[in-house]
């Protein structure tokens, strides 16, 4: 995300009154703005992923012993 902001806003010029915030300073400001937006989006997406990981762990906990060893070997 930071690379995207840097490439997009590194040469951006602002009006004379806001000229201090042009260039590299604008990259920091915009990356903070995009981080807030992406955190709001991910706060709706991650609970679904978390539920899937949790259900997979419960499935492995209830599975037969051979399946549990297989899942352990996949980790390596």
C-alpha cells in the first residue's frame, strides 16, 4: 500500500497555501488515510476467515489420529 501511495503522490503538487504538504509529506498523509480505509474493509472480511480457521481446527481436533498427523506434516 505504501508503494502505491509513493508512486501515485510523490510528485503531486498542491495549491500554494498547502504547498508544505506536497511531495513526500503527502505520501505519509495519504498512506495513513488508506490504512484507515483498508482496516475498515478488513474488519468485515477477517471474521469470516477467522471462523473458517477455527472450524478447521475443530475439525482436526475431532478427526481420527491419522488425519491429525497428516495435517501436522502439511505444516512443514
